[in-house]
């Protein structure tokens, strides 16, 4: 990296952290520290909600996902706008009226203490793990491509986040997230327009889309009813709806963002903002990945984008076989360029027979290239069984480091680290709050001062920050990182969402029935996931439905046993 | 019991919700158009 990149990267990060610490120091009440003084405007809430969900994984994995598999991943977000409406109409008014500090506080008011404690613990388990992965994900990738030490990077990201999150609480998280979202959007727009400018002069944006479409990268919508297929319109609209409802409606890392709203209206508008902009934002990030694919139709790409995997195979007994595949890859790339030129020429001439023929050639060469890449992955697995062969997460960062100009590389790295910091900050903020208020404060026999609980929340935030860094340092990469976080969420979210839906809509169900139903459901969902009963997205709906049915049955059974029918 | 009574709420439909539905339907139609026109 050039000096200019270091200046842009370091300057951006230290300005955000320094400003966050300076602007928000000195919270003396729990309301100030946990709900940011309850004076946030809707745009602050909207940006904060979006920044919390958009982690570094979003900006590293998503373009790579589009590069390899096209834009179908956007369907995952189709249920989100519907979830925003339900949360605005049902959840937010109740949270505000009860003046709760945490989502789980509501469950004690509706059911009992043990249900509140159970959901708080489920949250701490899954969000604690996710916080570690949120730090680990960019660190493993950046350390592989830049040669930086993985542990040092984990510690740097974790420490920067801890600095302002512990110091300023919710307000510091919101203030920094506004700046982080600005940096993220500016960086991604620069990258997008740079790619368009780097395509051959005769390839317009429209033609780039045609090339992507010919290679099945624009297969955005899939209406198949296949529960094993992860990304279809139906799984997005139903499974995605449940996941979004659970995440935004019951996960403290999100609930805390809109509980900081000045009024019900400001909180609702913040989520409406997310409901309107989320799908275009994800579409844009995927489009960047598709444009990277088009870019590599005219420029050289490595056989495998993961440098550590390539090094592993090149230093093994399989090195000669891998070099043969690399030569074939080079030959295929030349054929691809010629086929693309023929396709572009045919498009310009509007010669439909030639267009069809050239398109077939392009698709054929890309299929051969994909087969070649798969053969390389197999070889890498044989050479090093522990190596990560799935290189989706490395595509975009490889493109950034090898093709962007000086300064822009530093800016894009700032985008990735800002995204990592913004979501980690919300997670640590929520983990500290839940531990302090739902477990520590609730179970203390006597009341202490506001200052005592603010200090306790700061300490718990610090402890969770250290735990997250430790998890990041021991985590192992598997499959696609973005999916890993979503899988962990899907295992727990459905159950927790079901408990909240019972609280909101089924008043006859009481605490004991809900508590037992939740424990049984969690065990069954974990079993279902380990036995691969269904795609992980469906686990949300499954867990949610199961806990509701079990709770109703148990409540009915309990009432029957208490009040047996009188015999005539 | 007051806190439980506070869970009762009237569902109020707001025009922003309609806007979310209309815009997201529009996005899906645009995706369909992009998909169909670039095959």
C-alpha cells in the first residue's frame, strides 16, 4: 500500500473514533448511556439501523457472491420491508409506551422474569458469537491479502470500537455510524464508477449489463418452490420476512437503535427509511460485484482469488498440476476476450444471428473457466484440506488492491473497516446493556445509583469487547462468511420472535407455557439444523411457528389439568 | 396489570407503509425488467 492509502485509511478511522469519543463523553444516567438521551432524529436512526446491519462481510462477500452466482442474493431482503411495517405498527408503539430500555424487559412485563432471562441469554449467546465473527471476517481476509498479522488486526479493530462504544454508549454508536455510512456509500460509488471507466471504450453500461445477462449474472428473481434452494423469491419474502422481523424487532443491537428515537414517529420513520433504501443498497452492492465480473472479462484474474489457498497448493506436491490449470486458465481468458469482442461487435451491428452465436461462445468459455476454477479448488483441497477454497470473499478485495488507484485503495479499506466497526459497536453496546440491565440490575437485591449502572454497563461492554476479540482470534473460516452469521441468527431468532409474537398477540398464553415451549423449540431447531432438515432461512419460520404451537398446546394442557371438565 | 394493559394497541395504518409497499413492488418490477431485457 502506498503512503497516500495509509493516510486516507488511518485519517478516516482515527477521525471517526476521535470524534465519537470527544462528542459523546460524560453520560451520567442510564437513559443517556443506553438510549442516547432519547433524542435521536429519524435519519440518525435510519442510518444507524442500516450501518448496524451492513457489516464488513456485506462489502467483502456480497460483490464476490454476485461475481460467482449472480444477483439472486438480493431476494434474501424481500421480506425486510414487510417486517419494517409490522415493527412500526405493532412493536415500536408498545416499546415506547412501556418505556423499556431493552427488548426483553417487555417479556417480563408480559410473562415473567425467567422468560426475560432466557431470551436475554439466547441473545447473549448468538450475538456474542456474531460480534466475534464481525471482527474476524474482515481481519482474516485483509490479513491474507495484505500480509497483516491476523491477531493484530483483530485487536486493532476491537480496540478502536471498544474505545468509543465504552466511552459514549448509544450516542457514540449513532454519531460514528452516520460518518461511517457516509464513507461507505462514497467509497462504493467511487468503486462502481471506476469500474465503469475501466471497461473498454466501446462497452457502455448497457452493454456491460448485456454481457452480465448473457452469463446468467442478472438472474435476479427465481420463482421456483424449492425449499433446498437458499435464494428464491418465496424464501426471501417468507423466510427473509421472519428473519428481518426477528432481527429488527427483537434483537437488542437493532432495538436499541430505534429506542433512542425522540418519539414514536421518529423511530417509525427511521425504520421506514431502512424499508425503502435497503433493497436498492443491496442491489447496488451486488451490481458492483457484477461489474467486477464484466471487468474481468477483459482483464486477467487469478485462477483462485484466495492467495493463501494458492500458496498452499503451489508449495505442495500438486504444484505442477496446478500450474497446468493456470496455463489453461490463461488460454481460456484469451478465448474469452475474443468472444467478448465478437459479442460487442455483434451488439453494435444489431445482427441478431451473430449476437446469439457470440453469446453462446461467451457463455461456453465462461462455463469452461468455471469448470477449470472448480478443478483448481479440488486440487487445493487435496493439497491442503484445511485451506479455504471458496474464494468469494476474496474477489472484491483482490480487485480493489490490484486495480484501484492510490488513495482509492485506502478509502475502500476504510469502507470495509468502517463497516466492521459500525456493526461491532452496535453489538457490543447491546451486549453490555443486556448484561447490565436484564441480568445484573434485575437480579440485584438492592437499588444502586444511576452512575453505578452506567459504570456497570461500561464494564460489561468492555468485557464483551474483549470476548469478541478472543472469539475473532480463535474462529475458523467456513463456507461463506455472510451465511455463517445468518445461520447463527436463524437458529435462535425464530424462537425469540415466536415468544414476542405470543407476547403481542396471544394474551391467554402465560409465562410457564412459553418458557417450556421455548426450551423445547430451541433443542428441536438445533437438531433440525444439524440434521439439515431444511435451508437455514426456513429455520426462522420453523422455530417461530413451533414455539407458538407448543406454547398454545401447553397452556391448553395446563388449563385442562387445573380445571378438569366436570362429569355429568 | 397496568403494564399488560399497555400491550393493547390499535393497529394504525399510515401512508408511509403504503409508500414502502409501492416502492418495493416497483423495485421488483424493475428487477424483472432488467432480468428479462438482458438475457
